[in-house]
C-alpha cells in the first residue's frame, strides 16, 4: 500500500500520476483538510503535522510514504527519515529541482510556492550546490492554495492573482518556472497562459510516480506484500464541502471520503 499525504487536495496531483503508473497498487491518501493550509505555518508545526500524518498512514498499512507536499518536503524530511527509520520516503522538492536544472537554458529559474517553502531556502541551496551561476527568483504565492481548495480554478480573480505573482519573475527573465506547491498543477492552464509560451513549467508529479515505480520494481519483497488495487482510499481530517466534488472531477473517478476521528 502506498501512503500519500498533503494538507488537502494538492497531493491528488501526485495520486493521479501514481494511479496511471502503478494501477495495481493500492493508494491510501490523507488530506489534512482540518489543518490546511500548511504553507503559512512554521517549519516546526508543519513537521509535527507530517509526523502525525505519517503515523496515521503507517497504522493503516502503508509500506512507503509519498510526501506530496512541497511545504513538508522542504522542512520535515530529515526528521521523518530519522523518526521512521526503514520507511521509504519520496518527496517532491528533489525531482522538481532536477527537472528545472534539465530544462533551463538561461539559468534563470522562477519558483512560486507557499511562504514556508520559499523561506526554507531549500531550492536556493540545491541550485547553489550544483551551479552557482543559476539565479533563482522566488515569489511566495500564499493566496493560491485557499483559492484552489475553494474550487476557484478558473475565476477571473484567480487569473488576476496568478498574473500578479508572476510579474516579478517574468521581469527578471525566467525561462523555467517551478510549481513549488502540489496544489498548483490544478490551475496549470491558468499558470501556463499567464507565464507565456516561452516559460517551461515544472510539475514533478510524473517524476515522483516514476521513482516510486522504479523503487517497487527493484524491491521485490515490498512488491509481494502489496495488495491489488481498488479505488484509492481517501482519508481527510475534515469533511469540507468541496473536497469530494473537486477530487472526483480531478481524478476522473468516483471518490469516497473517509473521515479520520482523532
Ligand atoms: N500542497 C502543499 C504544498 O505543496 C501544501 C500547501 C498548503 O497547505 O499551504 O506546499
């Protein structure tokens, strides 16, 4: 069983790829809707949530954990690995960084993400380590997660806000844009339109699914323990009005929600 978590809907962008790439594996998803958004909270709080989410998924039988959240990926991975020794963790920051590195020609890369992700400085450090010539222009985009959770995927207000967030990045001449929050692929069309044709977008969902696939291929012991797939099992910490509707729409299959009672 593959355990996946995020603060809400965003991680479903990774689930969609996992379902395509690994149709025979059962996916257990946890969306922490009661405590979303994560991106405005301190690294310490986000780490505490990430530990609790991991415990929940492991108790439910997950054998590996996909952290489908940039905010958690940029703040809590060392703690999670230390605390849950032996559990394979997959995160979203490293694949985004690698993909951006491959795509950029001008070495001017843009990043939009939550405040906590941008302020963690993780992307700045990763790029500086491999190529000090790379310029990373980062802009926190804190209004996007609530708009997406609200289902405002293509409203004029959302389009205007996206445009505003991208202006400083475009002015600095970025040729590649990291969608540094797993919610953002849900409004990829709007972002692509506002970014313009010359800017390549980095969404790591495919790469994450690919590395989980490779890991499972190489790890036959784990493979035998996994169950045949059904529908993804989706758990949330609060039954918010839009979640089921948006999840069904996005995953293009019927989604039944289970509510965690902690
Ligand atoms: N989708 C998550 C991320 O990638 C969380 C966003 C949030 O809850 O603020 O950062």
